[in-house]
C-alpha cells in the first residue's frame, strides 16, 4: 500500500478524481479519502448529509465524512477489510488532525497543490504553519517534510511559476526540484461543472494541456513509464462513471 497526501487549500477535485481514474485504469486498487474541511466530495458519493461512507465511484473507492484514518479502518472492518487492501491511498488533506505525525511520515508522497491566487497561497501558508506546529508538539525532534509542488488551474499570464514559488521559500519544506504545472481552459471548467452536477466523471473531454500535466504528475510521483501512463489514460477516457 502506498499513500499520497495532497495538501493546499484549493479545490483540487478535478485533479484528484482524474488521477484516481487514471491509476485505476492502470490496474491499481485505489481509495480516495476526502479529508477536506468542507467534505467537498460528498456529492459524488451521494453523501450530502455528511454521513461516513465508502462508496465506489468511477472504479475506485471514495471515502467521505471521516475525521481520521482510524475511522475509515473501523468502517472497513465491518466487512473484514482495512486500508492495507488498497494499492494506493490518495488523500485530499485539509483537516490538521486527520493524520498523526507517524502516518504523515510513512506516506510515500506529499504533494502541495495550489493555484496562482494570492489568497490561496496565503491561506495555504497559514495552514501549513499551524500544521507544522501541531506535528512538532507530537514529537520534539525537528523534521523537514518534502513536497512535490504542483500548480493547477493555471492560465497564460505575466506571473512566473518561480515567482509564485518564492512566496513559499521561507517554510520548513524540502521542495522537489521540478514544479508541475497543469493548465486550465474554459472547456475544462465547463466539464468540471457538468461532472459535479451529474455526479459523473468524464475524462475524454478534458483539454490536451490538462491531460499532459496530469500524465506528468502521475509519472513524477508513481514512477510509471510514460507509455504505461498513456495507455491507462486512454482506458480511463473510455469509461464513464
């Protein structure tokens, strides 16, 4: 079982759902955990009432309404299962207390996701500083977490990626050298809205630029070869949740 933790206070549902669909099409058993503050994924699981549920969506399992990994394992135990049965666990993390320090450090990948919006950057910095303080209180030993920095919903503008990144340099983070950028088009935005209201997931209509960034991020954090990723993407495009 491998765990990927995605942080950053921006709406990354389109990224997370597409990534899970791609990994599922690659033959992996995937669990997506909604640990956002607003439980943003609850409509996809038909869980508008914040009930703790684990439901199948687009070929992977989607856990919503939970406050900790222990609660998810408790839910799975009712059928004699636990999280170790999954090949990959992807967590959209905004709740400070969802993972303890040991669970955090045991995760294979940590991805900081953000758009270019200045408010998003500032809110995410404040979140990280509070989270880091909480982690330090659990164990007095200092540690420097590593992150893969990924920008989503980017558009052509005068802002440079490195300039945006410079606002994060003061944090106690060991950044991966490569920054992933996933562009955003008007058609991508339209598809996101259509998928959300229909409680469906369609990959095929996504723009070529979005798919290119999605594949690049997948290769960076999974180690899969480009040929394998493209094959999984084509399979995901044929499916419709």
